[in-house]
C-alpha cells in the first residue's frame, strides 16, 4: 500500500466551502415552514426547495423496457412533504464542515407528522410493475401431478461501501463550465443525470471520478445532495464539497433487496418441471430513482433460473413505502431470483420425496443457446458440470458436526445475467513505444487497470507495464454506460481488445508504408515490425489513435454453490463452516482478481444471511443507523471457501468472457438459505438467520 490514492474527500480546490444537509426526522410529514438564521459562524448560504427555482428538475426516473412506472421522481430537496427519515430538506453552506454541521442545528422546520406506511404488504400505491408470460401456463398446471407452493423473502440491506457518498463541485463562470468530482461507478451516467437536473448541455459539464472506495451498486445514480451542491457552486461562485457521514449514509443512501416472492411450481409425476407462476413484491421506498425498478425486473425475468421450464408467468410489483428508495445492490435482483427458485426446488424435492440433487439434474438446461419462456436467451454454459464439480469438491471435504448441533447442507445452481448495452475504448501510441488506453468503464475496487492492461498487452505483444490506463474523466475517456452488473470485462474489456487490435493494424499499415512493403510481409513481435533486415518499432510511428465502441448482447455466467452449516439447538447459534463455490464466467483474464470477486461476493451474501437487515419501527424510524447496530460479517464469521471453476466461453464477444462480480452473492445467499432450512428439517424462515429467529424456529 503506497497511500497514493486520491478520493473525493482528499480534494482541496481553491475557494472551498462545505455543504451539510438538514434531514427529516420523520418518515412522513407535511412541511409548513422552514426558518434559517440570518447569520452563524462561517455561514455562507442556506438553500431550500423554494430557492432552487422552477428551472431545476427532480432526479431522473427510469426502468427496463416494458416497466410501468409512476410519476414519482425524487426531489432534490423536500418542499411541502417529506417521505422518509433522512430525506434532505435544506442545504447549509459554510466555510468549514464543522461550521456547516453546526448551522444545520440552527435551521427550524415545522413538521406536521402523517401516518407512515412501513410494511410493503400494506401499501396500496404501486410505483413500478412488470409482467410477462411464455408458454401455456394454464395447461402446464392443469396437467401437473404435483403443485408446490412457497413464499420466500429477502430483507432490505444497506450497501455500506468503505467510502461513503460525496462530491466536490467547481464552476468556471468565464467558460460556463461546471466540474464535478464525485464518488461514482462511472462518468457518463452522472454527467447525463446532472445535465437533466440542471437543464444544461452535457458539453458544459465535466465529471471526474477519482479513486472510489467501493460502491456495490449504490453509486450508480447521482445523489440529490450532489446535484444541490453543484447548484450551490454555480450560484455562489465557490467550490462546494459534500461528504456524508456514516449515519447519513445508512439513512439516505439508497438500499438493496427488500423483496418477497410467492411461487408455484407445476411438476409431472416423475418430477419434470412443467410450469412456474411467480408474484414478486418489492419495497421500493418513497420515490423512484433512475434504477429503482431494475432489481425487481431482473429478478422477475430470471425467476426460472437454470431449469428447463417450458411455461412461466411472472408479475413483479414495486410498492411505495415511507423509506429511502431501493436500487441495485450487488446482484440487483439475481440473488432474489436465485434464492426464491432454489428454495422452491428444495421444497419440491421434500414434498415429492425425491433427492434434491436428482430433481435439479433432471431439469437442468443442457442445450445452448436456450430461450427461456420469459424472453432471456442464455448464450452458453454447462450447468450440470458446475453442479458435478461442486459436489465433487464438497464430498472430498466433509464437515464433522459437534454434539448438540444440527447439520445442514444447501445446494444452489444459478445463472447470472451480465453484459448488455455498450462500452468504448480509445487506444493510442504515446510516441515512446507505449500505449495509452482510455476506457469508458471505471474501477471502484475491481482491478480494471490490471485486467485491461493484460488484455491490451496480449493483443499488442507488449508487457503490461507498457500499457497506461486512463479512467474516470468525461473530458478524457469515451462515452460508456458504467461499471455494474458484472459487465466490465465482457463489454469494456472487449472494447479494449478490439481497440488494441485495430491500433496494431493501423501501426502495421504505417510501418509497411515506411518500409515500402505490403503489410502482410511484416513480421511483428514485442512492439517491433520487421521486413528482412529492416525494422520499425512502435516508438518510430509517432502518435496513432483508434476509438472503438463495442455493443454487447447479454451473456450469462452460471455456477453451483454448496453451503455446509450447523445450528446449536440450545441457543440457535449458526455456524457456516464451508462454502464450495464453482463459477463459470467464460474466459478468465486474471484468475486472482476473479477469485477476489468471488470471495467478496460470498462475504456479502454471508452478511445478508447471518446479520444484515435494515429494520424500521412502526413509525418508519430506522432501528440501526450506525455500524454499532447494523452488523457486518468480519473475518471471524468467514467460512472456508473451496473454489472451483468451469469454463464455457461465450460466442458473443471477442474475449469469450462473461461476468464474475456478483456470482458469490447470488450463489451464497441461496445455498446458505437452503442449508439452514435443511438443518431445520424443512421449516421455512427467511434471512437473516439470527440466533433468536433460529431458536424460535427450533421450538415452533
């Protein structure tokens, strides 16, 4: 560790002032008045919704194709009503952060509390709806010898990146140019969102993403506080910094999961899956953000999982509650879909009296490409080999359970959607024999620089150290969509590969012209073209540049996980002893980084199963807005992880690569859940599997 990283809070531009926010203490209330002091130590300005003016728009609302969306965008600042605890009501700008936080305490807001809707099952307001069917579902259920039903849920969780949200905004009046440094997952989505909110052309805004201390999906949408800080910078002519503290992050950063599923599976007498019905209900919170509806649609479209189910119908409804909005969190609907269908398959095996492995094996998809009844096309895979590999690793390393503990083993086979949309890369000779790659997909802990350098170096027959990577500046890098959904290697990596190949082709043509030969007559190795005794190096060719955009179809990773757990009967204490994790992410560029993604994903899945849940009381107050109360897994809770891999390259990109960033979470949540239910003898409870919950289940 060199300590050379530069994060948002490290930035100190000239004329810097600080923003802090007045936040609602109520989950639901009317606002009748806001009173600010005329002066306070260091106070520069107080900004309310009334001060923003009519030319400033709310945040954007969006959803996947086919989603019905309510007109409920998140306001930058609450005007007449607040809808969740922690919602920004007013911004305070002061000379120091401490002065800004002190001045927040001086703002008086008159609230008239209103009833809060906390339980999603009691909400009558739909914010998003998506439904689809394929095959003859009614006929499948009419022909079924068995129908198995189950209701499963995953609670709300907080993403908790090491670095919380933040931004620094600076406005140049002479050039009419706004520059925003923000902790984000990409550059061009924040750019487009800011342009929408501010009503400005994108070419008048520059977004720079410095080093980022994690996101896990939670920094894919521009925060309202960032937009307000940018407005303050433009109006005051000062640089404005906003960095939240951990409690603010726990209250006001959008959260993940919060979904239940009611599923019905129709089976023949010999255990063949004939049809599936699913009704998903997602707690979306108070407002819609640009990506709030994504997880419920991702879960709904992928609910058939790895199984050859010829007919399926699904309805996914997202309802409004008085909580902070939800959005993508590592997996973004995939863990929900995997957990629900895999728990249902275990329930079916128990009810039919068949082996759960055999029931899975009997129904796995084996021929690719495969189109599901809900419209997804799986490009490649070998689900049975994943399952067999995991079983082999598990059998080779059994767990011995101590007396007084119930042992459980859980299996989950999953598919992970990745890829899609586009990314871009620019490859340029730097005039010194090296290559500069500017990539649209930027890292927040995944190791893009290493992976992309390997891809470019392999195509150019150079050492990775000769490749310079540039990320995170909308004025420097080409346009793209961003780092999320396990898509960076498959999409942005493919753009880097193609740009490198085209750059080499252009260099070959330039070298051939210089040497007076046909390009095909040149030999090439290690940055040097040769024709007989004559040679030209990349250094000799000056600056050459190519720009490539790669449009990607969706690709599908897969895997099989096995969890081994035990529960102490006297206390309900749960130990996760081992997780066997087998992933098929197509071509792996860097095995060490890929394994790191699996381990990190498993850790987050473990947290969801053991400890994590954002709990609200009946008034909508968060019961655990600090890390003293909201518990995360530590090294002490981490089980042994036995890792295996299967390689089924995709034919849909030049690397053959899929995604591996979320498989650990998808597989771990489902496998641990099934292991716990197995230890309980089939009694159904939902995560987190706390000692109290398990103790009560053992005695029910």
